C-alpha cells in the first residue's frame, strides 16, 4: 500500500516561505500577501524579496533570493509575468520545491500566452519545482496559519475544503462562508493549473485528516480522465459537492473564454459526476445547503421524509418542495397515527406533515419527533420551527438535538426567522444538526442526502468489461474491424455491422423472427466523448427522436444496478410507457441489449461511433433494424485508455496451486472484499504488519480500507490471493499492490503474505502477476522499499530480478525493476 507524499504537501506544510513582489502598499497584491503572512499565525520563517525596498515594516526585504541564507520550501510569486521565469531560476538554485504564480498573461490570452505557459512549466520541471498557477488566486491552510490569497480576512479552521477554478467566485464564496458561520480546512484556487491542478488537489484532500467534506466550483476540466480518477478516489472517503457552471450554450462559451478549457456536453458531465459518487448542485446557494446536509453522519436509506411543524403554512411550502425534488412524504403507520391521536390535540393534521398547531409547546415537538423517528417507513425527519410565544426556540432546539442523538436516521431542522431564533440555530449547529432558514432549502438538502447515498452505491459498482451472459465472440468482431482498417476504410458496411452485432449476441433484423404489429423505435449510441471517452446514449429512435428531446446517458461498463439508475432518467422512463410511437419496451430485454453494447464499448476501442437506430421492439422482443459503425485507427497503449471508468480487469484472474497443494485464485480486489481484507490485515503477525506498513498498526482505518478496496484500476492495482476458507467461502491469504506515481510510468509496490501461508510460493506468484498487470498498464518501472532484515522478501524479490540498493536509513532498502 503506497504511502507516497502528495505533491501538495510542500505547499501546505512549508518550513519557510519566500514572497517575491512583497510590498508596503496595502492595496497591492504584494502588500496584501505581505500582511497575511506577517500578521497571520504561520509559525515558519517568512522572507520578503523586492529590490525596491530594503525593509517593509519591521522586516528586512531582500533584493534577491540569493541573499537569503536559509532553506526555503515555498515561493509565492506576486511579480509581473515577465519576471516569473528569472525568479524560478533563483528558486531552482536555492532548492525551492514549490511556487505559486499569481500573474496573468498566459494561456488565457491566446496562442502566444499558451506558449509562454508551456515554457514556464518546462522551466519549472527543469528546476524540479511544482507549479501552482499561473493566474492562481492561491491557497489557504488555516490549521497551518497560511493565508496565501489576496483576501485580508482570517479564515477560521474547520472541516470543509473549498476548491474553485474562479478567483472571483472563490472570493465571493469565502465572504459567504463568513456570513454563514462556516469554517474551512483548506482553500485552493489553482488558476490555469499548468502543473498542480484539480486532480492533485483532490488527491490531497482525499487523504487530508483535516477535511471531512469538499466543495468544488468548476467551469471546465483540462484532463477529464485524471480528474475523474481523482474525483472518484475522493468521493469514496468523503462527500464531494460540485457546482459546475456553463450548463447552457451561452454560459459554456463564456466559461471557455474565461478559462480556455473546453466545457463539453453538460449532460455527459452530469452522468460522469453521478458515476463518480459526487453530488452535483446547480447554484452556490445549493452548494452550502448540500454542505450543511452532508455534515450529518446519518444518511437516509431512501427518500421517505416525515415533517413535523408548528404551523400549516410552512408544511405547504415544504410539501411543494418535496414534490419538486422527488421526495416522498411517507404515509405514517397506523401505530404511529394512533399514538399521535392519543397524545396530540384533536385538531392536529392527522397525517404527514404532522402539524402541531401554532400553540404547540416543547412536549408536542418531542412526542411527534419521537414517533416519526420510530416509524419504520420513515427514512428521515425534518422539523420546521416557527417563532412562537408558546415555547422557547432554544428548548425546542435542545429537544431536537437530544432525539437526533438516539437514532440512526437523519434529522434536519428549519428554524424560520432571524434575531429571536439565532441562539436556537447555534444549539443545533453545535449538535451537528443540518439547519436551514427556509423549508425549501431544508427539503432540498434532504434530497441531496438521498441522492448522495444513491451516487455512493453507483460508485462502488465495478463491473467487468464482459457480462455473465453467453460469451461474445470478441475475436470475430475484431477480425471484421481489422479487415476494414486494412482496406483503409473508416466505416463498416451494413452487412459487416450486422455481423459484428451478432458476434456480441445482439439480435439483428436478419437473425430475429419477423415481429408483428406496431414497432417502437429506440436509439442506442455508444460514442467517444472528447473528455470522458466512452459514453452510451439511450432514447427514442426513428422519427420520434427529434420530438422526444434529450437522451439518457451512462458511462460504461454497466452492471445491473447501473442500468437501473440509467432507467430512472426521464428519457429512459418514456421507453417503458406505451406511446403513440409504439408499444412499451421491456426493461429486461433492453437491459440485456445494453449490457452487450457496454461490452462493445469496452472491448473494441477502434469503434469511434456505434449507432443502433432503430433498435426495434414490439413489446416481446428487441432487434437491431439499423446500425452504423464508424472506426478510428488503432492506437498503441492500454486497451481501456479511452474509458473514464476502468472495468474490472477480469483477464488478471488466474488459478495456481501452492507447494502444499492448496488451490488458490489471484484476482483484482473488489469493494465487497473489505471485510475479508480487514480480517487478513488483523491476522498478520505484528512483525508482518510492520514489514508491510512500516508502522505498528493492528488494522486499517475505514478510510484506508475504502481506499484499498474501492480502487480505480487505471491508477492503482491491488491483487489478492484467495484460498478456501476454514468455514466455507474464501479467505485472503496474500495481497500485492502498486500505485501509479506522478510520472505515469512508474508504480510503487508492496506485498504481504499471511503468516500461515508463508513459504508456499504465494508471494512470488502474486508478485509476478502484479508485474504483468503493470506491464499491461504500460508502466516502465516498479519501485518500493523493504526492511533490511526481511531476508525472505529480499530473496524472493532478488529471484524476480529486482535491484536492491541502500538508503539513508540502514533499516530500509530501495527496490526497483525495469519492466
């Protein structure tokens, strides 16, 4: 398990900082940054550089970095763009490891500016400096006392991280943070993101112990594959809430001009975020509603909400919001209604929402909340509190907090009003209760919780490239494509296209019996999105396509659960209803076809566009009545390089027998292996665990466990060897993993074998397979470390050709192998 340091570590934990362009002018960029560094709580050394000033306040100002006689880790460069190159050379000479460049005038200005940015990055690479920017707004790390953005106000330390592609939006959100009494663990605004960008920031925040939730403002993404990988890794361990602007044609053009980044198809982006496990919202106001909702450790199982209120008006408003956001106001059970009839006034609402009436006191709130929480049909409770002379809002807040602490269900509160109810909000906030000012925002927040849970379920899906149906003849399909490409063609003719579909067991008009009656036309089209690679579109086909408006969208590979989510989208739901266009389509039949289409999208990278239109159905069967296939030339590299979601690598599964004759299987790890993997780690001896993790650990934390079992097979690989368990089933007896390092060509690896299975050849077997997986991935080198007294591991790795070398620590040896 890799413990490589994030490249952002030096940014957020520098031992010393140098500020170029320091200034005594309070309204200048250099002046604001000077004040922030000198008047903040940062405990490291700060050096000011500007040849114009010998001194700023009580602090010496140097003419150049060469005059500074101390080591410096981080440079903040508030100088003009023309001076940045020479400053980076100074930094390289002094061993500076990271630099924040605030100056504009680079890729956002056009072709010449783009070339300047390319040259700047190349210079930074030569000097071994990681670059944050250019056109960066900067970063804030409150727990370290670092405020490196041009905002004079101190940011309170909290558990919420903010990442923004827009400087002005970042400033606005920060002002809102202060107004909403929120606190932050970090702020990152990387500007052009020439080097350190969103993927690196998300990777850092995913493992950051100070951060519990991540708020992300996006306009576009430069490297969508890397972004998706980092986003999925972060969303596995903590909530990620995304606002993406540029949803419409005009705003997309403005966003592209602003950031010089392709915004892309918003519907595809939405599907990608959903598959990544992130929660998308559509406004900055919703961003904070979601942030408040997701601070709760309790999440709803589904969308069934009960509302308790002391007035009918807020109930009506909340009911409208529930209908608009797909929230079900559940019917209370007969037992719940009977209990409320016994303990509430006769004129209560008799249903959900539970209206306690305007003269409600604290005891009525307690009874109603308690009953709703005990109802098995209820997934969550929202309490609407309107100011009243019949109770103290603070006492109601304490009651809500007390009852919320006794349940596994989420409890939300809406406290209407301002000055008279502020203490009540403070009580609720201190108890971790998501609290809102309006019924609409509270209901919306509950819908965010329900969506978040559903997206997390999608995130852990790891379908393989091929389904469990009758095996497709992939070789025959590839032969058809190879022949067409050899002839210089970029399309398949109709007969070839039909043969290819038949190879994947998709019925065609020639292979299907003649359908009778009216046919419904469906359009299925997997294609290559410029940013997210393979994407599958589903909707009405034939003449009805233009009138239907829109398509359901999913990223392959697809599983049963992912197909169910696809079928919830409006464009797909229409297919299952009888229309003027034809009879309803059978969901199981369509599911089987889409799984086959998903296989084609995964296994045939030379297909640039496949369009089945129409996929015709009469309610009893489906068959491809029209198909067109466009090809793209073969490329060298990993077979799944065009996919945003790497399929489960079924080809890496292999059987072997130990020296004692035990039959084992090595395979990539899956999310459902979490319990067995934790059991494996716990069963290792203290010595084995220390040899594996270089630390005294008894088990993995839940975050570590999620990171190791819910992996992106493109950026990491973890193989497990499983053997028959003593009580049936299987047990993990060894693991080997690598993670791809920043150069994308090197993997860092580790191996562990259960003590009871040591000496059975399992370690060498699983390591060989890991090396083969790394070669298939396109890695060129594997590196790692081992304790110098781990003789068995050293002997095994030596037999596999690893080069062993000394380190500065006599107890640790470096390992490397060219693949």
